[in-house]
């Protein structure tokens, strides 16, 4: 994958997640997106970080004591973690849902936001 293609895919992912987080009450879930890093902060001060790692050509997600590295899976058109085969957006929805205490649908590129 070229650098330009990686940046496009990574930034699209970050923007998709930011749009998904937008409907949340900011007292429950707040977020900031800057320079390829999406920081998600919860009411209890816990943070999740989703960021692009250009040198590794990966997306990284850190959620509490857990962390995952996702590579682009061209066949499935998604970011997938190599060890467990987890899909990035599903993993994120599970992690955020666990933090807020309810089940959430994963973000969908170009789809309606979910989270309220």
C-alpha cells in the first residue's frame, strides 16, 4: 500500500469513528481528533486512543490495559488485527460499549452515527 493510500484509509477510519462518537453525551463520552490521533475520554477519566502508525502502516487502538495493532485487510476492506483476527471497528464498539455499560453497533463508513 502506498503512503498516500494508507493515509487516506487511516484518516477515513478516524473520521468514521469521530462521526460515530458525535451523538454521545459529552458528559459520558468526549473525544478529540488531531494529527492522526483520536482520543476518547469517558466520564470516569478513562481514555482510549486510536491512532495511525504511518511507519508500521497500521492502526493502533489502546483501551485501558489492552492494545491492538490492525493491518489493512484488502480482501475484506477493513482493518484487522493479526493475532486474534479482530476487526477494528467491532473491537472499538465492544470496548466503548463495555466502558459505557451497553451494547453498541460498530461504526459504519458512510452510515448513520450510533451511540446515543
